[in-house]
C-alpha cells in the first residue's frame, strides 16, 4: 500500500538511543522500537546548551534507516522551556498537583518560542507526504507552529502523562491558547479513557466545542480525533532481558542480599508523583500490624535522581531518606535492615533481574499516565514462581492489569494489607493472576501501540 511508504518523522524532547535501550525510559523505548522497524527521522533537543541555542547547526547521526537530528538550546531557553514551564507548570498541573504548580509569563513566552523555533527548524526537513508524530508535554504548541510554517500533511500527538480535569487545567493562565493549539493535530493520543474524556470535556465546557462520533471533537472549524491508546513495552525483548547474564547476576545479588527473605521492590524516578513517601509509610504499617513479617521481608527502593535542580525534588529526597532512617531505626536488627534506598540507575537488563528476584513489586503512583514498570515486572517473572504486583488505582496501567492487587496509595492501611496479602499469597493464585496479566502485556506491546496510533493517523483524509 502506498500509504505505508510515508516516512515517519518523530519529534520528542530527547532523541534516542536506537541501538540499546540501556537506561532509556518508556517513551524512548517505544519510539526506538517504531523507528527501528519503520525507519525515518527522529528530531529533538541535543541535550546540550550553546550560545546559538535553537539557531545552532543541526547534528545528525544515521542508524540503519533512521536519521537522528538534534539542535541545541541556550541556557535561557532550557531554563524557561524545560525547567520552568514544562516541569514547574505543566508537569505538576497535569499530575493533579495544583499546589505545586508555578506559573509565570516569562516561562510561558520561552516555552512558546522554543516550540516555534523547533517547528521552524523541522519544517525545512519535512514535506507534506511525511507522517509527523509529536510527543509529550514539552511540545503542545509544536503542531500549530508547524502548520504556520506551511506544513499540510498529517500530524499526530501523543501525551505520555495524564491530562487533568478541566477544573484543574483551567488554572493554567494560557490553558485556552494551549488546547486551541492542540487542535492543529489530526490525532491526539492519550494513555487512558479518563485522560481522553478530560481533554474532550475541556474542549466542550471551556472552548464551546462539541463531541462527535468516532472519537472526534470539534471546536470552531477545527476537528481532531482524540483516542485512548495505551503504550506498551517490548514484552518479548524484556522477557529475554530477564534471562540475560546481567539479569541473572543481579537476580542472584538481590537474593543473596535478602538472605532468602521475601524481597519487595519499587523502581521509580525520584518524583513526587510516584507515591514514594506513601509507599514507605505503607511498608512501615505492615511491620507495625504484622510483627511476624519483621526480619522476614526486605524493601528495596530504586529511585534514580530526577530534576534535582527543582526544590520539590530535593525536598522529596530529604523526606525519603529521613523516613527510611526512622523506619530502619525502629525495626532494624543486627542481621536485618528493613529498607534500602538506591538513587543510582540500572540498565534494563539489570532491572529485569531485580524484578525477577522480587516476590512483590509496588507500583503506587499518586497519578501516572501509564507506568511501564508494572508491565516490565510482569514480563520479567519466572512462570514457575511469579511475584505479585501491587498497583495504584491511579496508574494508567490499572485499566489493563486488573489482576494486580489494586490499592489507593493514599491509604497506608490499604498498602500494608495488600503487602501482607501478596507476601502470603499461594503459588497457584500468584500464577493465575500473573498469567492473565502476562497475556495483556504480551498483547498490548509497544509495537501494537505504535501500529494502532499510526494506522489511525494514516486513516485521516488528506487536506483539501
């Protein structure tokens, strides 16, 4: 089919890697999988600052059939666009944390300017036959700016984090401008039906639009398709990771450190949206309410540092370290330390081994777009002796992984009782739950996510 020959152009804040995912996050892994199979162009920020910034020369690397092209930012652009508007305004707001959101006109202006400059730079590299797929909260205005540059082809957008309800999002001073700009996209993808509904509700109640059939929403003379298309992982690949030499080494290390105690693990960026404090308090309540677990269970929290330039993140690290110290001080024995925190990152192969060694994995965000740790944990398990997933009701993954133990992360007692249930769950029930979750993870893969989104984008009629 001629449609399948359209070049895929992906835009995201950070570009790559394509070869070996290493420590890459879910967005990068999903896009790398799509581009490795299809080829095309991946465009974004170089990760560097320079005096020329968004006027800097393009840097291009070629891997197989994919070009990876990047440009710099100035220090001012980085501060206003990324640290400022994207992560002080949009990130907390979209995660329902209005109490942490900061708004200022300067960051707003820089965010829009960076979106405009990146779109202008990309416009010279694309033609109307390309499929342009833009990703995440860094580039809400990108599609509108690309249209202003004269691009008439198909443009899709995928939001990897939540979209909050209209009554929360409307607190953003430029909320109307931002959502109107999003209507330049032909297809807008969300992780969950809740996120999609929140976006459509904003269009209807704040912008006077209307919902149409086929997932479409219309505001004025612009109609776009809003769809819930949950992202997945390369499940087969991650299952192979769990059997790699690096994974086996880390699995054995965890088992050795735990001294055959039940191991609980959490793997999250150091971020206030992940529910790390609530999780740790739930573990403390387990030790309070179930004295028999003292000395029989150990909790490893892997929490690589994230955005440590921002006060909220530095304060979170301090709070976690103090809380872990207090819990260890209360319950530790000479031969047993209940909690271990690691703020270094691991490769995905190493993480696969850590997951495989863990009897329980806690994924308890206060709000999350999807959370691929939950799916990776399922993919890594030993079929003969699988562990138990404890999953927040506020994680996007909850819609697909109902056989996890679903908890309210704000309830300390609920977390504690779920932990006790997981630790004492019979093998037959663990296998039954895992097999059902495995089917969902191995069906709803990154490849399936990519194909579903691009098929929808390619189905959009050409502009008149």
